C-alpha cells in the first residue's frame, strides 16, 4: 500500500489529530511544495504561508464536521524554494476525514492534482476570447460559420450581431437557403461565385464579397461586407468568417460619385468659358499662334480631367493618359511606339503628365520628329528599372528620323512645365537632351509611382 501510495500520480498526504500532524506524503506532494521537513510536524508549521490563505481553517472545518470538501482550480500561493518568492499554483483537490472503528474523525486525507498549466492556458484563452470580442464589438462585426459536405452547405450558425445584420428572424433556425432568400437577387450570382472561388482547391481559400440584404420588418435594405476563411476538417469543410454593415460607406461612395459628376460638369463649363474669353480677347493675326497654343493646352487639361474624373476614380492610368494626350497628333504619318506596364497615377501626376506629353508632341510637330514624314517617337517606361532604388521608375521620350535638332536659346513655358512640374509631381528629375538624332526626354524617380502621393 505504501508503494502504491508513493507511486500515485496525484499528490497524496495524510494528517493525524486536530493539529494535522503530517504522517505520510508521496513524491508528488513533495515535488509540489518543494524540499521541506514534513513527517511528524503540524501542517501549519510545514506550510506557514497557507495560514493566511484560510487553508488551515479549511482543514479544521473538515476535521470538526467530518464532511469532505472539494476544490477545483483553486489558487494557492506556495514558497517552493526557500528564501524565494511565492508562486501561484492552481490545484484540484479533495480533503476527506479519516475515521476510527467508532466513526470518530482521527485525521485527514488530502488528494489532488496540479492543474496550473491547464488553468493558465484557460486564462489565456479567455483573455484572447475577450480581446476578440472587444475587437468585434469595436468593429461592429458579426461572426458566422457554414459547414460544407461534398461542396454543399449543409448548415450555418451565426452570433447575435450577424443574425441582426443578415436579417435573420428570431423565431427561425438559420439556414443557407433562408439566408440566400434575403440577399438581393442582383447580388446572388456574385455571392455564389465568391463561395465557389473560396472552395476551389487551387485557390487561396478566402471569401471576400459585398452584397445587399433585402429590407424587412422595421429594417431598411443594407449593404454587407462578408469575409471568411476555409477550414478543412476530417468529414466536412467549414467557412468561418465575419460580416459588417457597410451601408454608410456605400452611401458615401454614391454621394461622392454624384458630387464628382457635378464637379466634372462645373470644371468643363469653366474651361469652356475660359476658352471663349481667350478667343474673344486674343484677337488678331499677330497672336493667332499664341491663341491656338493656349487653346490646345486648355483642351489637353480638359481631356486629362475627363480621363481622371469620367468614372469618379481617384487615379488615372499612365497608358490612358499618354494615349489621350497624343490622340490629336496620331492622325499623321508619323509613327508612335508606346510600351510599358499599365500603372496607376495620382491626380497631380495625371494632369502634369498629360500636359507634358502635349508639350512634347506639339514641339515635335513643329520642330522635331512629327514634322518629318519618316519621323518616329518611342515612348517607354518601366517600374523598378535596373532593380535599383535610385531608379525605381523611369520614363523616356525619344524622337528619331526627324530634322537636325537645334537646342533652344531660351526656356519657355513648355520646357519649364516638363522639367519642374512633372519632376515635382513624380518626385524625380527630368532631363532634356537635344542630341542630333532627335530630342530625348527622360524622367527618373527613385520612388515607384504607386507610393507617390
């Protein structure tokens, strides 16, 4: 019995008499409390730190009443190393009375397990759950889950917020069919495609879709943004995700599109008014060329605004900007060779590049490659050119087969626009080389265009 007692995995201890003198302890109990002299000594002198933790009072009560007592996950502070600090230990234990043949309580039997690791893991899990819940509450997100077997959704579950956002009636069990019935008919194909893409074994296993939930009793139609991740199981696959209400964002986008359209209309009217005033003011053959130049620049600016704002977008496409700015000059025999990746430009970059392309093309038509039937212009650009941070973006305009180039004697508006404004908007440097074969204009920036505000 003593050998069984000693080898038991749980900690064991027997106490004798009202002073709880230690009689027998096993190895697990010794490892729990640390190296101490125990047998033959009162329990309170073996573990004095338990006196103020009401543990001795607990022993007294079991001895006096003869009623066993159980504790689960109870916090005990023990000084396991002499001279060291107290450690927090979590224990499951039972204290039982030991009786003699007449039924009188003569001692106590203590048995239990150290569950500190389990308790700490439980506390950490609860802390993470609380943090997750606070994050969900702060973002006003709901959580949902769908179980799929053989690619078919067989059941769904939702938390209270998800049920509210998705219009789930309180007296109805959630199901995929009832959920789909509440999605706007125009958005159901996009939702189905998103689920199929998420479940594709060759895909990334993510769902990201926006759809409308139909209006119902005491609630208007709302826009929902759903995101989820595929979790593979042994017998079934789950989609676990979140939903949030983005109605306010969609309403703001709609309002933005309306205001942008109104702004575009006003800008075009203003530019037309400026053109009319210029035509009325700049009369006479002496300034005919200047007037045409002014109107051409004004029209290029208007085209750039159309490109930037035609679909209420915040960024322009570099290829579209160049193509639009050169459109008036592409009807002749001169040939353009345009090559480069399609990159988004900021509003400032869109306008300055459009005007720069117009200036270069106008000069080429007057003095350069576009004034010759065999002339050719090569326009190219590249991101991360040469793989160097010193030249993350580069654009080149090169004229070929034109008349001999003569460097200008002074710097006009066009060259200042190109070398100053274009360089500033691309956070780079612009260089104009008047080589004999034709003008070469290079723009070099150490920043990729998408990182330039």
